[in-house]
């Protein structure tokens, strides 16, 4: 289920990006460069692009929400299969006087 949603989400993202870039905006958009796109849809190009952008944005929003809900329900970590690395703690090079004292001296101190 998650894989299907991710595939739909990626396709919706790519199509939404291309539709937004094709639409005529303040700067003219990519439609100015590719005049054949306007003639492909006829005189209703603007309304078709607006409707399809709306549909794809709703699809994008729904797939975002459903992917978030599914990931919370599964509550899987991305690092679940990664084993933690074992760090070896190095002892400090300097030792205190009590650590270097022989055991016989330590026993005399406690008496």
C-alpha cells in the first residue's frame, strides 16, 4: 500500500511541476517558448491547465496526508536494520596515584 502511494505521489509531483511551469504567468511561462502546447488543447487551454492543476494539487495533498498517516501507524524507523557501532572507550593516559598504588599498600591504608 505504501509503495503504491509513493508512486502516485511522485507522479503527481512531476505532473504538477510541469503544469505549473507550462502555465502562463506574469513572466509568460514556458508556453511562450513552446507555442504548440496552446494549440494542442485548443482555445480552452487556460481552463484545462487550471483544472488539471487543481486536481493534481488535491491529489498531492491527499497523498501527503495518507503517507503521513500510514507512516505513523506503521511506526517504523528508517534505521531499524542498522546495528549500532560499538565504540571502544579509551582509558585516559594519565592515572591517579590511587590507581597505580600496589594492592598491598591499599590494604594498609584501609586498616
